[in-house]
C-alpha cells in the first residue's frame, strides 16, 4: 500500500490520502507532497512517471535492483539511490535494503525495493522537527538522508562491537576459538567490503546537494545538510579504521597460531624425549648379552634407578625451560 | 563480411547494403551510416581511411592488437578502443575481445579484431530504443558503450559468483579443497588484474565524452551517457571490492591451513604418546633382569594392566583437551 | 562548576565571576569572555544557546558524545569539536577526552564532555603569552588548539616510546616475550587507529581557520596558527610512520617465530636420532637369534661400543651443523 | 665517433658530416641538425655547450650518470633525460641504458652514456616517416620518444612473459621448483621496482611536451605525441598490473608451501603410526612374562596375525583419509 | 664559535669577523652576510633575534629539537628547518643532524643543533660557484639546499647498498644468515621510515621557493632550484623503491624459511623411517615366541638380511625423491 502526506505552508494537513488525489493537491502551489511506494509494479511506475514527468532512465533505475548509491540530476527532477543497512549483531553479517527517491520541486517520491526499510522511523524523524517543515521538499530530503546516514553509522557501530568481541576471542585458548576468529573475521571483512560500497558514495551524494548553485537545498537548511555530511565523513573514516582493525586481528591471529604451533612442537619434543629415554634404557636391559646385572636383582635395581633418574631429570630440565 | 546500416532522419532505411554505396548514401546530409568490419585486411583499412578521412594513427591503432581502452580525439573524428569481456563461469578465467571504433559526425565504423564480440546483441540494443535514433551517431555510440559496459558489469558479476563459490570451499575439509582454493583464488586474482585493466580506463573514456564543449553528445543524450558512466563507476567500485574479497579469501586460507597444521600436530603428539607409553612398558617387561613378576603369571597381569590403564588414561586426557 | 574569564582591551580583568553576569560584561564592546562548562546539563545548554545565539545543531553536537574532530561554520559563530589524548605509558593503550567549543566574535565557550581534560594547563598556556591577549577570541582559540595539538604530539611521542620498547623485546628469547610482542603490537595498532582518527581531521580544522577570507584569525596571529598547523602535520606524519613501524614489528615477529620453529624442528630431529639409534642397536642385541656374541661377554662389549660410538658420532655431526 | 644528420626544408640532405661543420650548416635558417655523441669527454661537452648555448646545469646532467627521467626547461632549450630498457628473457633481470638529449629550436643533440642504446633502430624509426620530417626538431624528438617508449613497452611485455613462466612453475611439484619460484619472483619484483622508476616519470615528460603554450610540438604533431602518451599510460598500467601479479604469485607460493607442509605432516603421522603399532605389538610379545602363547607356536601365530591385521587396517584407514 | 662571511657586490670580502660587526657591515646596502651558530645559547638567540628582527616563533623553532623539515614564511624573513642524514654503512642505521636557517633579504643565518653537520663541505660548495655569488642570499640558500639534498641522496644510495648486501644474504644457507636478514631488514625498514620523514617534506620546501610570486629566488637561479628539486624527487622516488625492495626481501625471507622448514620435515620423516623399520624388525625377532628361526643361525641371517635390505631400499627410495 502506498503512503502519502500533504504539507501546505509548512504544516502537515493530510495523510494517507489516495494516490489519485495527488494531482488535485498539487494544483495548490503552496502544497508539498510525499508519496511512498513499496515494491511498485510497472503500472505504478507508469503512473508516477506521467504524473510527475519523470525521466525514463530514472524510472528504470528505480525499477532495477543493485544501483550504486548516487544522485542523478535530470532536467526537472533529481533521482536518489541509497541503501539502508542492517547488521546481524551475532555474526556481524551485513544486509542491505535498497531505496530510491525522486525529488521534484514540490514532491518527494520514495520507492522501497523491499519492505525491510523502517518507514515509521523515517516518518517519526520528520515529525521531530516541525519547525523545519516550511522548507518543503528540501526538509523531507534532509530527513530521509539523516535517517539513512544515521542507520549507516549505527551499522558501523554494530560492526565495531563485533570486532571488539572478536578481539576478546583472539588471545583465548581453545580450538573452537581459532575457528571462530577465522570465520568471523572473514565475515567481518566481507561485511566491511559491502559497508564501504554503501557508505563511501554517500559522500558524493550529500556533497553534490550542498554545492553552491544547486537550488535544491534552501540556505537555512545548509547547516543541516552539513551535519549529515559530517556524519557521512565520520562513518567513512570509521569504516576505514575498521578495515585496519580487522586486518590487525587477522594478522595477530596468524601470529597467535604460529606461536601455538611452536608451543606444541616444544611439548612434542619434550614428552617424546621423556618417553624415548626410558625405552632406550629398557632396550639396553633387554639385550641377550651378559651386561652387568644380567638376570640378577642388582640389574633390575640399576635399570629402575636409571629410568627413574633420567625421566625425572629430563622432566625438570624441560620444566625449567618452560617446555612442558 | 562487412555489415552496414543507413539511418535517415532518425529511422533505419537500409541494412546490409554494399560498402561501396556508402559514399552515395552520405551525400544526403540527413543520413547516418554504421559500418562494421570484422578482422579487416589492409585494403579495407585503406578504403575506410580514404572514404572517411581517418588519421593514419587511428587506423594503425585499429590495426594493432592490445590497445588501451581509450578515446583519442583527432581533428575530424574520434577513435575509440575498448574490450568486450567473457568470464568462464567454472574457473573464473577472464578472456577479452578487442573492438575499435571511428566516430565521425555522420558515421560510426566499428572494427572487431576477432569474431567473439556479440554483434547481434549490439544491433538488438540499438533497435530497443527507436525513439533515440534521431540523435544519429551520438545514439549509436551510446548503444555501443552501453552494450560494452553492461558486458563489463556482467563479467564483474560472474567474477563475484566465482568468489562466492570459493568462499563456500574455504571452510570445507579435505585435501582437494585447499588445492582448489589456491588455484582458483590465483586464477581469480589474475582475472581481476585483467578486469581492472579493461574497466578502469572506461571511466576516462565515458567521462571525456560528457565534458562540456564536446559536441559529440547532444544534450538530450547526456542523461543516457551519465547512466553509462554510473554503470562504469559501479563496475569499477565492485572490481575494487572483489580484490579485497579475494585477498581476504587467500589470507583466510593461509590461516585455515595454519590451523589444520596445528590440529594435525596435536593428533600426532597424542597418538604418538598413546603408542609410545605401552611400548615403553613392554620394554620394561622385556628386560632380562628379575623385575617383580619376571617370568610369572602376576607379571603378565601387571604388565597388561599397566598398559591398558595408561593407554586409556592418556586417550581420555587427550580427548578432554580435544586433541584426538 | 563553570569557569569564566573576562578580558577587556587585551588584559584579564575578572575571573570566575558568575555565569549570570556574562550579559552585563558583554555589553561593553571591548570585552571578551571565556566560559567553560564541564559536563553541562540541558538547562546549561539552553542558557548558553540563548545567551550567545547558538545554532541548535551546534548545541546538539556539543551534547552528543563521539563527534568527529571538526570545525563547523554557522552564520554567527563557529563550532569546534576535538579530542585530548592520553596514552598509558605501560601498555600503549590510548584513551580520549572529548571537548567542544563555540566561537563567537567575542566569546569562547568550551564544553568538556568529561573531567579528564587538563583545564589548568590550558589556562596556564593562555597566561604564558600576555602580549597576544589583545587579539581576543582568536588568541583564546589559538591557545586552545596549541594545547590540544601539543597533547596530540605528546601522545604520538609516547606511542613511539612504546614501539621502541616493543622493538627491544623483538629479538629476545623466551616464551613470554612472543606473547608480549603479540599482545602489545595488537594494542598499539589499535591505539594507532584511534590516534589517526583524532589527529588526521585536525589538519582540516586548523587549515580551514587559516584560509583567506575567514576573519576569525587576525593577520598577526596567522604565524601562530601556521605553527600549530606545522605541529599537526608533524603529528600526522609521525603517526603514519608509527603504522609502518608496528607493521614491521609484526612482520618481523612472524619471521622470528618461523625461525624459532625451524630451530626447534632441527633439535627434535637431532635428539630423536641420537636416542633412536641406540634403541635400534639394543633392539638388535635383544633378538632371540644367535647373533655373534649372543649371550656372551664380547656381545655386551660390542653392543656397548656400537651404542657409545654411534651416539657420540651423531652428536658431533649435529653439533657441527649447529643443530643441537 | 659522433654521428650527424642535416635536414633542410624537411628532407635529409647530409649525413655523418664533421661536427665542426655544424655552425656553417645552421647558418641556413631552414636547416635542422641532429648530432649524436656517445660517451663524450669534457671537451665534447665544452664544444656543444658553446656551439648551441647550452646551460651549464643541463650539461652537468648530461655528464652525470643516474639522472631521473625528466624534461627540464631552460630559457633557450630543453633537456631530456631518459632510459632504454633491456630485459634478460631467461631470468627476467632488467638493465638500463641512459640517454640524454638537448633540444634547441633547430637541433637535437643526443648523448648516450654507454653504447648499449640501439642507435640504428632510432635512425630507421626516423626514416620510416619521411612525410613528417618537415616538422623539424619536433619530429626528431617524437621519433626518439616513440622509440624509447616502444622499448619500455617491450620490456613490460618481456616481464609479463617471465611472470607467465613463473605461474606455470607455481603448481608444479618438486624441490627445485619452489626454490626457482622464490628466486625468480624476487628478481622480478626487483626488476619491476626498476621498471617503475623508469616508466612512471615518462608520463610527466611526454605530458609536459603536449601542454598548450609549449611551442616545442607543432600542432599537426600533437596526435603523434598523444599516441606516445597513450603508450606510456599503457606501459604504466601494465607495470602496476605486473606488481599485482608477482605479489599474487608470491602469496600463492607461500600457501602452496604451507599446503605441502601439511601433506608431509600427514604422511609422517600415518607412516609413523603404521610402523609404531607393530613395534608395540612385538614389544608385547618380547616381554619376559608368561603371556598367552609365551614360547609356543600359537603365540607366534597370534603375534603375526595382530601385526598383519593392524598394519593393513591402519594403512587402509589412512588411505581412505587420503593421508598416505 | 660562530662563523661569519661578508659578500659585497657578489664577491667574498671578509670572513670570520666578529658577530658584533654585522650591523656595521649591513649598513652598506650592497653587502650580504652569512652567520653560522652552532648550538647557540639563549643570549645568542636574543642577539640575532633583535639584530635581524626575527619572529619569536621562528626563534623558538630554531631553539627546539625535532622540527619538521619545513619552510615558514614570516613578514620580513623566512625560516627553514631541515636535516642532514648519516647512514652507518655496516648496519644501515640512519642518524640525523638537525639544522635551521633564517633567511632575510640580505642575510643567511644557519643554526646547527649539534656539531655533526659538515660545515666545511657547505662552505666548499659555495666557493665552487663564484659566478653565482652575485645573487646574494638566494645563492647562499641554493648552496645550502643543494648540499643538504645531495646528502639525502647519498643516504638513499648507502641504504640501497645495504639492501643489496641483504639480498646477497637472502639465499645463503646457515642459521646465522636468517637471523642476520631478520635483524638487518628490520633496521633498514626503520631507517627507511626515518628517511621518508626527512626526505618527503623537502619536496614542499623546495617547491614553495620556486612558486611564482616568491621573490626569494632571482629568476636566473630558478634552473638551479629546479635542479635541486629534481634531486629531491629522485631521492623521494628512490626511497619509495627501497621500501618495496625491503618488503620483497622480508617476504622472500619468510618463503625461504617455510621452504627450509619443509626440507627439514622431509629429512625428519625419511630418517625416522630408516631407523624405525629396523627397530620394528629387531622387535619381531626379540619376541619370546617360536617364530621361524627362533634361537637358530638362519633366524639371525634372516633378521640381518631383512634389516639390511629394508634400510637400503628405504634410503634409495627417499634419495630418489630428493628427501635425504
């Protein structure tokens, strides 16, 4: 179901009215309209395309999945493509929800390509700043971008938490831990690749809106877009930091693994020696040659003594070297 | 065999007419011509060079294999060099097909350097947008670039799928799997190197067409070239992401290998100990000295008991440490 | 408790007067005011917001934790966000203290988000240059930035010392050493990531103040801001160098580990051989077949001689190869 | 021996005339002179310096070995420094031959710092394009750069072939192969470092010649310099690709090594077990205690059966795991 | 002791006159003065500060250790901070000597922060070009920079030699060699980090002197500064190359280590097997069961034959695989 809103002279006057009424409402030059379409069909696109005079390429971009985050300028309107981000807190796996928007001088049309985008949070974001509604479409666009970028930042934050958990695992002992670090750091690196692909282009999107000469953003709204831009930069810088951190985790994990290998090798050596030496001694006393004590009590005593003493000495020697 | 097309006032009026008729057709100032040459010989080059007044350097570039993707400006025409891409879905191996094009104000001459380029798909792409044919050579060029860049994007997509398959292999057990990851990630890295070499320069190619002052692209076509440019950027960014991903795969594989090494070492240690301890005990009871129970039933019972108990204890100890 | 200062015609005339008096003091056009708020509550923000006409976004940025280091320009004032840095000299762990500042033509309002920032050192910094106080807010801002950037540089320096200590550990023997290098280099890399996030944006902050056309900095103060900028650059370059150094340490550590592994393996081989050969010989003399010397004195002598000679020869051979 | 050439009105009129005649020939304003000096002595430099009015710094640069590839502008002439490249096809080792050139409005003086540069090929290159000789020094310079850059490209190509051979080695078995990959990839990386140092600065050299306002290159020659520039870019991009490839080879080699290590470890485990178990059993039957079958035929049969069965079972078990 | 020099109308007229006479000498507008201070005290700084009207920040920078290499512009003079470099040829360890300089229209004041800088070489450098002395302070500055940058280049060269020696070590056998490669490549990487920190900022220093509008460098001297700039670029590029080389060395060393590990493992396996098989056979003949030949001559012959044959066969098998 499509959602609609009508603003007139900076106040919300109507909500959820039928899409068919939009033309009538727009007849009043002081009115501004928001229209949301969720997974619209071809006929919906045809309708809005005609009603708002949208370029066929913009419509096609809104129809197709997997667009870049971008802001395309057409003669009579702008086209925005962006992503909302979700991070699974347990695995650090990233998923996205694509959103498109047409921005005309008096209407904002949002197109959700799936239903995972949190529309109510966006509406609530708009209603939080009633004093800015008088800036019309510029304000609606600001609210949309602010909501998206806040979401990006939260995703970065969630990813940071996931890496923090990973770090805690890093120096813990145990077989499962190594496996977990491997898998999770791999998932995190993959998620970071996806995160970058969504977050980095937002810089250009928001920046192009703030360039002098673009009349899309009224002057009093500029600090607000600057604020969104700062948030984008922060998310970008943080994302780059996270890449560094995951790389550190992976490299440290390799070193931890190498270290464990060394410890195991030392243990192998030590215990192999502690067992091999008595075996060699019993071999000696198992010979069918008349060594001193052959077949006699003193032989047994000698054998047992040598075994006991050599084993204990070896054990202590290795203990001192911290090898067993 | 050369293919030809004649557009007049924005409509296709003739197809596959003899190359010799081109001069006559171009006499009419409203006509636009497309000529395709597949692996042309020197005499073909001489002919088109004279007919369209092409620069000798452009002709030489079209003749030679292995040009950069580029757009060269000459006084009376432009020269385009680009590549179509093919990805073997099984191995992720990349192969290319080189294409050159001369762009004069009223003719597009495409030169295929082998016959792997899908010409029919290009023609179909042109026939999809009959309403744009009125923009003449600009439209033909747009269709060509759109077709090429879509192909690049598909190649990136196919590569992404290959990496996805590789990731599935990554944490699987088995000797063949490690070998497969090594070989395939190596092939993929090599393909990505080739991919970058083809995709990255396209940015400059498309961008230089859109610069103000280049009268090659009529203003109404600009959004279409912008669309191609967005696609190029998307392919470029994705390619960079893939590099990151393959690197992650390779590094994770190294860590997985190190981990397996550790597991094997632990197993070696454990089983070596479980076998060595009974051997040492039998060595003891094999001595030719009168140890308690020498040559007597209780000796055998003691020996067997010690062997059994020590083996089971060791096994359980290692089991608890998750080493066997 | 809020701290205050009043400068008139370039001299400090009042300190720690009540916040409520600020309006009166500012009535005199030659007066300049400094106000510091530590962890202010909503009512404090409301008060300064109204008193100095601050933008709501600036106030919100001052309220929230975790801002980027940035300088935002509003119509009537500037907003600065920055961090003081602390390095734990023992572990190299970095911690930060966030500070915000509103800069109006005649007032500097600093907002500390926790109480770790060393306010007295800042005040002392200001009192060090009495001849510059005549430049009003520009001077106060210079003192603040100089203090912050000096702190950043000290943090970089402390980090450098930590890395130096790490290097000393690198080629030392001992199990604990490897563990220490791993943990500490990991902590250092993490701290460097944090350091970069604080230090790098300062370049843009200080640079934007020095751009021609910004009337924030009076011309005679320009060399002083240039000096701060040089310090920022130095901290930045040094930070990048430290990244290089820590990477070198980690990679060298891996190589050191691999080398130790090799040494251990050689030892294992050598000692295993030195023990295994006598064992094989006693096995020979333990056979129940009439080998030469079976059950006779010469057999024992032969056995002992072969064991002794082979063990000594092996030991010497390995010693010469530097394996034991 | 110095080589000379005299062009008049775009045609070659004299060759290999004495250096002393140059002044006379240059008296005719339509004449253009080429002079080549191979490893000239101080008196040669003094002579050309005076004859052509060359700057002492340019002369010094031509005298010294190891200049950067660069184009220096002096008031009355230009100074070019560049390198010819040679790749040993067997080892991939790179060597260079330095060349300098003074470019005055009517003379090109080339200075070879050793005799490895292929002068005849350069002269042949010039004679290939008789229709361009009318552009005087600009043409001579174009021919020189085209020859040099073609040589760079061939070097890149030869290096690519060397890497291709290395890749073939990568997955082959055998001790010598690993050693070969190590040595050759190291040599290739070193050669690539040298290649970059020669090729990258050529971009700036050729580009600075094509900048508007430099009257060195007549307008009709611009496409030719653009062509050289394209070739430089191609060589540059390819060089960067090769770095990627060699890195891939080295990293894959590390992974191949780790994999081999794992395979060997598995074999060690398996065969150690297959030998250790029978040894343990014979140890049991070697005890001097009355185990069932002690000293009797059935004991021998039991012992042999247990040995045979356990060995075969172990072998099959390992075989199924693909460990032996 | 301070050194001084007085130039008048481009000729050196006085040397090592007392510092106190400088004011008198500068009264003559055609005179140019050089003053060198080595580790000056506060009163020296006060004196030159007043005499030449130097900015307090410049003086402070000259007083403090550890400045960036930079050129700061003040209203009446410039301030230069730079480093001379020394490389220990045996270890490749880098050390620096800091130097500062004040540049007024008619005086150059150099401040050495320790006595390692080779002042006599600088003076000799100046005396080499008597024909340039007429350009006054610009010439003195050129001589200083040329001397410094030449020193940087020599340091780069010495580092290159050190790396070359390291490469020779790389494929040599022996325990000490690996240790040496580790330690030396670590020292070299550290030195390169320091080298970059000194060399890279020189680009900006020299470049800012050559910018149009800076009247510091008279036009005829421009080619000389360009020459210094070329040298700086060459040192910079070479430094980057060296980083690449050291990284190659370290990575190749890791691979060499892994390879050695594999060789050792193979040897372990082989010799372990060659010893274990005879041990197993003697174990068989040590059983107290009536195996064929028990207690009889043929048994001994059989045992000896099996031991000899199996050992020789194993040895040959491993020899063929190149494992022993």
